[in-house]
């Protein structure tokens, strides 16, 4: 049942490792929002700083928001590993982009394998393929397929 799912500890660690930690604000790529901690962008301004504990707290708030969006737009049951992969993707691309995606359409139609395969399509930033995103998507895909 989808309502009972929550991001696993392993899923959280995966997000934290992919995002990395920054105590000060940075702009990941030209045109991106100011980012801090473990990938938090909401309410972040250039010059902000954060402690590791504050960053974890903010990441958990962000994850809770994204989980709510996923539970709103996904209408089919999932395994924990699928859920963790989709939360990681939504954390990176945003809940709106996630919920409007072909991935969710495939998932809601029961095409779980096709939905997992869609993860690999999200490796572009500013129209350019980014190796770090390719690596992250491959790991998310493997998790989604139950291979990790």
C-alpha cells in the first residue's frame, strides 16, 4: 500500500551521497537555484550557511514534501525499492516534474519496468547530458529494478 511507504534509511543515505554536503550556498550549474546542505533549494539565498544537522533536518522536510507529491500522483502500489528510487529522482528533479512525467503515466498504467526505464532519461541539465546525472540515474534505475 502506497500510503504506508516511507523513504527507507538506505534510500535517504543514497540521496545524501548523491547530493553531497555543502555548508555554504553554491550554484550547481549555471541557471540553477542557490543550493545548500544536501541539495536543499527552498528558501536558500546566496551567502547562507548550514551545519550538518541543520542540513539533515532541511533534507528531511524536503523529502517529506516530495513523498507527499508522489503519494498524490502515483495511484498504484510499489515495492520499497521502487519507492526509494522514485523519491530520489523526485528529490533531484522536483515533485512537479516528477508528477507530470511519462514515468508516472507508465507507472500508473502498471508498466513498472517501463517506469523504471524512464529514470534514465533524466540526465540533462541546461540541455546538456551530465555524467554525474547519468551515474545517479543508473543507480536509481538499478534500485528501481530491485538490483541494488
